[in-house]
C-alpha cells in the first residue's frame, strides 16, 4: 500500500474537494429523515469519512463502506445519504432484521488506501457502538475489511464473521433476478440465446458475466478498466462496447453493474433493451426516472431488490458456515421480483414504486 496522505486536512479538502455553498445536511435534497450522519477524520492516516445511518427500526444499520475519489465533499455526502436510505429498503425487502446505513471514504482507492487509513475507519465504526455495521463496497475489498475488522466488532463479510467476500452472492441474486425479469417479459426464464449488455466488470460484474455465459447468454461487456474487458472477451467470447454506450446496445437486458445514477434523462431515451436489471446501487438518478422507464415499456428490476444477495450473505451467515441458508434466501430474490412485477402490472405503477411500498409496509409494521 502507498504511504498515508500527509497533506493537512484543510489543504487536502481545498485541493481535492472545492468549497460548496454553506448548507446544512438537514437541507440536503437526499436527507430523508436520517437518524444520524457522522463526519470522521484521522490526522495520521488522512482518513476522511462520512457514515450515514438512515433507519434502525428493524435493527442496527447495516451497509457497506465505499471508497471513491469524489470531486467534491458534497458529492460524498450525497452518496452517503442516498445509499444509506437504499440500504434501509434493501434490508427490509430482503426480510432482514436490520436497518440501513452506509459509509463513504473520500480518496482514490488505488493511491490513497493504506492499512492505517482502514484501521482508522474501523475505529470510527467502533465509536458508534453497534448502531452501524460495515462491510465492503466499491473500492473496498474483502481483504481491506479484514483490516477494518481488526479495530471494530461491527464489521461483516470477513472470515471470522461468516462466508467472507459477499460478491458471489450479490452476483447470484442478480442472476436469478435477471431470470425472473426475462420470465416476466418473455414468458420463459431461459437465458440461452439472450443478449445481455453488462456495464461494469468489477467483483460482482465479472462473476455475473460467468454465470450468464454458463447459462448460454451472449454478452456485450464494458468497463473503464480495459484489462477486465479483455479478460471477459477471452473467457466468455464477449463482444465489447464503450462503457458510456452500454445502454445503447441492441440487447434483451441492459445490466448496469457500475456506479449509480446511470438511469437518467440522457440515457433512458436511448436504452434499446426491454429490461434493465443489474447490480449497481441507486440506478435511478431521480425517482421520476422509474416512471420514464415504465412509459417507455422497459421492465426495471429495482436495484435494492435485485442486488440484495451480498447483504443477505452478511446478515444470515454465521461464523464458520451457513452457506445453504444464505443461498436459499438469495434464490428467493427471484420470487420477490416476480411479486413486484406482478403487483406493478396489476396496479399500473412503476416497479420501483411498488418495491418502495412493500419495504415501507414492513418498516411501518416494525414501528408499531
């Protein structure tokens, strides 16, 4: 790992994160009744972190830690608020007795991540005394989480707490979710001969690509990391497309598996696939984009419903095992999505609205 960030905090923020107009987090457009938002800093390692706890009515807030070189601190706050709320709904819809939270670390994971920074983040999590439980996310690996866990009892996805890396279970959930969407749209869940445009070949995307290939699907792949694209071409015979054009591919399914907000005013009119189903979090740039997809006749698998496999593996697995129980619950994601699709069709509502309704019904019952 590289040396810690030694630039003083104020200089680091001014250099990498230009000032934004003064505004309270309570006035932020993504603040949706969050219970707690914590800003953390460690002088020695250079850690800058934001931990957002959205809702703990069902239990402690569980959600991964994302490390990203945000252009501004405001973007990091937006991500933490959006993603933590998404985790509340994801955990509720998955039937887990857990609330929703999320952490972000500001910095480039390829250059700024150090053992000291990860340990300092673990100390920040420990100070929250179990209200927030962390795990890996974009920019943070299973190995990184082992370092975090050395400083807190409230880290999951580690060898000591269960099955380790949750990525294979996230990919499995997305795979069965794609099959459910294909069945709803085409009348059969068979993927043989179907074309999938897969945007993003990270931990989850590459595993998902293998599952889709093994099921007989034709792949069109894209990623900003060219070696990953080359690997998919070599191993799966995939065709390629520029990452920014993946939504324009002629395909049966567009599977966004990179960062969020990719479904927006620019991309939605250009989507050619009749199904959008992928692993990325917070895919809708705004709620109204779910209605735009419906108006175009595109079946959307709500992200927090289809990508819940990883959080299920973290929540259900026990130290030393529990894989069968995890797989059974992950496989049920397909049934959950089928229910969402059917209810949305019956009520003539966008699928994300119906998914929200189901999650909110469970949250309301917990609050009584």
